[in-house]
C-alpha cells in the first residue's frame, strides 16, 4: 500500500476552470429537472462533469493551506483506531505520516479564485443555502469511514480515484466515543469508482463511505441546513438585541397571599402582558435571515486597502473598471431589502436592479450606462471598499 505523498507527480494547478454551465455539471439535466427529480430526493452520478477539475489545486497547495492559521483543517488518522487532529499542520507532519490518513481543508473557495468559481457554478441553488468548498486529500486506502451528512453535498473527484459506496438506510446510529461520525452499521446499495472530473450528488442522510484508490483529492460543495433549534436560538438573540419594552413591573394593589412562596396569578398575568410586547412578523424574519446568513464566519478577516482611494477617485475608477465582491463577502437580498456581511443596506429605488444584478453576478462591468449608480449608492460601495468587502475589478 502506498503511503508516500511524494510518490506521485502532481500536475500544476490551472489558473481558471473552463466555463461551466449547470447542464454540463448535471450531465445534460436542466436545473429545473434536477431540483424536481433529484434535490433532497435521490443521488445523481455525472461522469466528466468538470473535465479539468484535477488541475484546480495541487497537493502542495492544499498542504500550504492546511498550514495557514486562518484556514480550518483537520487530519483524520485511521490506523489502530480513529483519531482526529485539528490544524494548522506543518508540511513535515503531513508528508512523514505513515498511517492511513485524510486531510480535510474547509473554505478553500476563500483562498483560491478557481475554487470560488467552482462554488459559484452551483448558483442554481440559492446563495443563502450555499456554504463552502472543502477539499480532502487521502493516501491510498484513506477515508473518513461510513457516515452521513445532514445536508446536501456534491462530491467532485479531483486527482486520482475514490470508490464510493452509498445507501439509504433508516438506522443512522453513530458509534460512541470516537472523534469522527461513524455509523454503527453501514448497508450500501450502490457502488462507483469516481474518476477525475466526476460528480456525485447525495441528498441529506444518505449513508456513504469513500475510500481512496491510490492518492486522491475530493472536492465537496456543501450547503447550509441549520437545525430548527439553532435557528430559534439565533432568532431569539436577534430579537434580544433589538428589544425595547416599555413599562415596569408594579403591584400597587398587592394583596397579602396565604402562601408567601406562591407565584400569584396577578404576577403571572402582569408579566404575561409585559412580555406580549415581544412580537415579530414576516419582515422581522426576513431581516433576521438577511443579517444571519450574510454574517461572516468567526475566523474570517477582511483585508482593507492599505491606501484606500478617496470617494472621488474611487468613483472614477469604478466607472472605468467595475467592481467585484470579495470572495469572503456575502450579499443577499429580499426584494428591495439588501444585506451585506450582516448589515442591512438602505438604497434608492433606482439602484435596486443594479444591486440585485451585482448580488447575483458578484461583479459588474464599468459603472456607466446601463450600470450607472446613484451618488448615494456609490458612497455605500466606497464604504464597503474601504472595509475590504468590495474591490475594484482588475
């Protein structure tokens, strides 16, 4: 069994991927057909979905990302029991490891432009659901064991081959006291070997196990699917930060109770009335989702320009060049309501169409007709540029 990563000659990465259409990714199926027949319903295997995917990232590039303090990485070891270590990792730790192992690096789309382009190719799913691009590297025989995910995932084969076994099973009980999520029983019903460029879509809760056949890389496009309790916790925190209740508890008509330890009916009724001021509606939920789903993850740090251009000079540059969202930025909208990196944007009606198009495409051409914007909009864009959220288009 090969365990030396240096044994393979790895190709140099491509600066960009070939243009990808949803129908190419989905093997000739239209996005509407995919959503109707496959999304959260059944798996889909597409051969050659991204033909040049094996050139997207090299092993050494991935190892360099795993050594970066700003990246989230994990190392799964599976010889003599399962172990999980958290990065950053040195090149020496990885290349001299003699066990069966798999390296997992999250949010590669934030560090690699071609990775971001791959992620955005799945824009037939709303950006509000899109999470990140994870890349895994495994030595021959490596994997993370039979498991299931509670969210949709597209598994794309980069370098090498991986054998996937999958199954839709009712028993999703996990093994206790192991650092990785391993199923106690695994009952695969289908099996494939994925070659470079192949794609496998799995709906939530489908059991699967991938084993490297020789050294390989797998790129995983994952989606957000927060539990109801997590949404409730976040929503209550959102409300708490915006509450301003009037009144104060008072009991000028207090009557002596036969039991001093009893919570009186009058107290319960009054507090019920006070708390009934806590209300929300669909607009509150919209604002909550806009703020929460665009809030950058805790580890994300933006890089403002060292010498930002003045508003006047920036406006001229934007008119000539256009603008682009930083890969770490999230711009979402609900109708005329916009949210950038956790904050609402109030804009003029005349700028709505422009900003909706910018949110969809994440970049613009020169900001002149038909892309011209108002003075107020340009001031907002300049402020975001100074924060590192938006950049001038190269």
